[in-house]
C-alpha cells in the first residue's frame, strides 16, 4: 500500500490527519489537471513551450546559423523576384514539387499562382533549415518545433484559400459560384451530423455484416476483453495448422475483412487456412484498470488456449497487425522463453517491436505530455476516440484535414468514400491503465527491445523470439516506420523474411492481388547472418510488381506441414464450447 492509499486516521478531536488529506489533495490535483488537459485537446502547452524556448535560446547563441538563414532567405527572395519578373517559377529548386499533391493541379503552373506556390515552398524550406543543425538543441524539441511550424505554414498555404487556389477559382467560374453554395450546404450538414454523433455523409452506406466484414464464421469465445471468431472453410481440405490474427485494438478488426475483394481474411480462407480472428471490445470506463499485459494474457493467450480446444494437438500460425503485432511479439517471446512450442510461425504486419525510431507519434510523447494524458484518462477512464483520431489527423494534416476541407467545402466535390474511410471513422477507446503502460514502457522506455519488459515476473526481450518470423513494413507508414519495423532482424534470434511494400500503414496491408500500382521488395535472413542496415538493404533489394499476399502465402506454406485435413467447421459440441452467434460478433458494433 502506497502512502496515497493509506487509510484515513483521526485524532481524538476527530480531525483528519495528513495521510488522508494528502490523498484527497492529490486526487483533486489530478482531476483538475485532467480537466485542464481536456480543455486543451489533450496537448500539453508546457511541452510545446519547452520546445520553443529550447529552439529560441540555442538559435540566439548561434550567430553563424542566423547568417546562414539570412543568406537562404535572401536567395529565396531573389528567386521569387526573378520569377515575378519573368512569370516563371524556376530556380533554386523552389518550384512546385511533383511529389507535392497540393500543387499537382496544372492550374498551379499559371501566373501568379505559380509564384504563390513557389513562395509557399520557399517558406517551408526556410523553416526546415531554421530547425535543423542548431548546436545544443534537443533532438526531440527540434522535431517538435519543425512539426509545429510546418503545421502552421501548411494551414496558411495558398491552396487552402479560395481566392489563392486556381482550381477553386476555375470551379467558381464554371459553376457561377455553385461550388461555394454546395460546399456551404455540405459544411452545415457535416456540423449537424457530428453534433448528433453521426458519421459524415456517405459513410453510413458501409454497414458491418451487410457490405463489409462479410466473411462467414462464428464467435466461439467471448470474455470481457475480446471475442474470438472462427471463419468457415471454403475448401474441401485445409492446412493442418490453424491461423490466428491479432489485430490492433486502437481500431476495429475488420480492416482485414473489408469488401470481399479486399479481405485478407477471405483470401486466407480461400487458400485453405482455418482462420481465427480476435475482435476486441471497445472499452469504457469499466475497463480503466485493464493492463497492457491483460491484452496478452486474457486476449492473445486465451485465444490460443481456445483454439487448442477446438483444434487440439496442432501448432498454429500467429499473425499480428499494428499494436496487435506488438503484443503478439511479446507473447511469442515469452512462449519461446518458456519453451512453449505451439507456434509454427509468427507474422508481424506493420508492427513495431523496437521503439527507438517510433516515428511521428513520438512528437506527442514526453514526460509532460504523458503526465497530462494520464490525468485526462484518470478523469475519463479511457482515451477518447476523438483524442486518438485527432492525433493521427494532425500528423497527416495535408491529406486528412486541409485537402478534405478544399474538396468538401471550397470545391463542393467530396470524393466518394471507400470502405477504408468507413473503417477509419469507426475509432475505438483505449483503457486508461493500458494506454499509460503502453506509452511509458514501450514508447518512452523501449523496454521490450532493451530486455526490461516483464511477463509473469520475468524479463522478456526480442532476442527470446526463435519462431520463424515474417515482417512487413510500408514505405509511407508514419505510425510504424519501416526502418523501425525492419530492426526486428537485428534483435530477434529468428530466421526472418522481410517485405517492404508501398503505401501507408493501412493501405499497405490491404493489398489484394490485382491491386493497381502495388509493389514490394523482399529478403530472407537466417538468424546467424550478419546484420544489414535498412538503407544498405534498400539500395540492394530489387522491386517486384504486384501484391505481397502471394509471397506471404508461399512463406506460410513453407512453414506448414504437408498434411491437409478435412475441416470440422465449428465443432463446439465436441470441444464443449458454447456458441456466441455468427460473425462478425457483437463487440465490433460497439460505438
């Protein structure tokens, strides 16, 4: 029992003594800080202020850096002046970049809009230079300042304003201003929908169990944390080894079972695998004390135990996606440490196990930010869906905020929503204790990679993993950067096949055969091979066209026995397990 938990004691006069008083005051402080954090949208003003102070102080002391920035600014001004005289935005590499989607429309090549685009890009280049290579400035603060300044510059970009966006002006000319009327109408409708807690227009067309998450199956287990779905076989013979998928609980599982044409679950079932899927509960305040390890013990391990009752005496293929892959890797390390040989293979899809280079999410993680976030969750019992979604949107503001603002409200031409958009809008909450432990132990302390993470009171590390390993990274993944994913080859003791695919965190995984523009790179390494750093590997790995799914299937086949068995679909009676209804289950519908 900690001092804060000490029972109240009273003097003879009945006065509450300091132990109880201290506990009440600290609880008051936590709730006050939590309300403060909610007011500021979950962001710590002090964390940002520290970064700005660090930048300003060390830049002030760096006269040479100041001169360098002045020279860069002078060069940009001269370039803009020449462009203004000639009408051509050329010189100094500041013209619109072909990779910059904001200025992809051909109308940005016309003056004066080409000058506006060049000025914007010059300002962004100036800011990047102003936040780099400043002696004495903390690396974390430099990244935060770069991000904060870039966000403000992006918000003020000419593309975001009707009178400086040629595509918007052209649309206004063609429609006699009808685009503004359509945009205003859509804005009013969106505000009304969000106020009522409803989805944006068009997303309601995607309904779970009706046109997404359609793969046939049955819920064979349920506890307070998850449901376990077993999918029906579609082939007369199936692999002897069942396959368990552990999705992230940050979002819902059906990103892996969208429309039948895009469903990874359907693809695996059609290839003769008996597939099981965990569907996590969307937690409320009642699960505030659920720990990160509970997701391993009462989630992953309980699912494996249940599969062992349904399909006894067989090894299984374990697949983890995103955060589900992280907890699965920890479970696999503990199993290999304890000589639990139930795993035939381990596949980690866009999942981090080393958090030293954890990507842009680290911008929101330091002691001040975490303390405030913990106080918010102390008040709520969970991290709210809006707070989670807001963080991800800000990281990709140009794509997820500003471009949608232009399409919906300036052009009045919202793009047709997809099943992936509907899934992205269907966010979940995070239990308070779990999320705190996840951020502190993995993001801040990197305890799993460092061998300090405890399972059942004993340390586990990536080095404990000896099960054959498949790892997938994505080139444009800002949540699990591929170089971070790749480092599993460095720390594990397993033979590893690594695939780098195009796309982002979600689109890279949803990559069925026939997907336009899909490509990947692949390599295989034995546990005894010398480590090759990711950039050297990238330079030598040849690119292949097409989906990575068949390549992964080949790898799964190589780690499966040659035995094929007749499926006994949902033989719950023999296993003594009750039935909990058809797939997709009930937890996936929880708002």
